C-alpha cells in the first residue's frame, strides 16, 4: 500500500531527526518518485539511516532538514542492490525470492500470533515480479499487524505507550500525527512479538 510506504518513511525520518517533523511538498514528491520507481521501503530506510549515521560521525553534525539530503544515498544503495539482482525483472535482491519468502514464512510459523499469514507469504512465490511481491508483502504486514492489535487485551495501553514514546507531537496536524502514531504502533507490535518486517530486502 502506497500510504504505508509513505508513512513508514515519514515516521522513520522524524524518528532519526529526534523531533516531530512535517514533510514538505518537495519531500512528498521525492517519496512518490521512489515509490513509482519501485525502490523498496527497506532500501529507503537503510539509506536514511546511513545519512544520519554518517552525519553523526562526521563531526560537522549539520541539520538534516529534508528528505532531499537522502536522495543520493537512496539512489546509490538501490543501484548497488540492483546490480546483485538476477533475472529480467530484477527478481532477486541478494537471494532468490523463493528462499527469502520461505524464510519469512518460517519466522511467521514460529509465532502464534502470525502463523496464519505464513501460507500467504509462501504463495507469493508464484508471482514473477519482485516489485509486485514487495508491494503485496507490505499489504500483508499491514493486515497482520492490524489483526494482532485488534486481538490484544491491552491494545489501548499499547497505543498510549506508543503515543507517549513520540514525545510532544502537538504541533503536527491531525493527519500527520495519526500516520506517525500508526507507523510506530506497527513497529512496536513487530518488536513485541519478534516479527520480521515483511520484505525481500533483509
């Protein structure tokens, strides 16, 4: 789902900055270009981390105020990973998609909360396009986390903890605040239950 893609990038960027952050129209245009180009979410997240980590160790510590600072890092990392791909449609990241999907399914099978999603992950091996697999995995993760949260006895407590962990986000508009809270809730659920991020790029 495109909204999940944008939300995850937005919340991760804000988290790395350490302050609530509203992306500009230019940032949204850049994210849309990444999405349209089929750049997987984990590639963007990893590139953002690299930019912030390099900035922290450089000694200069400039203020990274826009996603544009990460544009070149995303392009370089994606170009590097694509060179490792094989097949006409760039089917594989580092390994064949079938192997990655089997590994993901096995991890889900080890979880009481997520094992029902394992067969659906394995079934994606029939899909012959890595971008389509990646998009479907994102949808499945969203559905899986929503299902787990709905069945939690302490779901309201968990939501409250997530909101508290974000600090003061009162300056964000309602829509941005809701997206940020939702992305961090998904992250919290993955961490609590030891669930993998559903992606070919691991």
